C-alpha cells in the first residue's frame, strides 16, 4: 500500500504533528514500508500456532513467598499523631 502526499498530510494532521513539506516524500516511503510489512505479516498462516506471553521460553524466577519483616505496627502507631482502633486517623481531604 503506497501512501500519497495527501495521505501523509492527513495522518500528520490527525496526529497533530507538524512536518516539513520537504520531508513528506520520505515519510510516505517509510510509512508505506511499514504498512507493507504489516500486510506481509497478516498474510502469514498462524493457524495452530499457540500465542506466547514472551518470545523466549523461560520460566519466571520467583522468590519464595515468605514473611521477612517483623510486625512493627505497634511501634509505628505509637509515633503516629492520631490512631483509633488500630487505624491511622488523617485529616479529611475531600469535602
């Protein structure tokens, strides 16, 4: 699919991009190449190909789900300005 000068100007207008008129031919060539690549990829038969979440077949390394910190809730609530029933009280923000 080859783009014309008017197509590039319309795309630039829709994207709110300012482009130099001298560069329109280069943009048309580059965008036409991109669209041709997309058309070429759409023609590939992908029937029976399982979608992948990642292009590399690797297992995600996960750390063990273990508690590594001690509970310091009481310590932090002792230094808080206002606490009630184990909750921090803060000033009202939205009226």
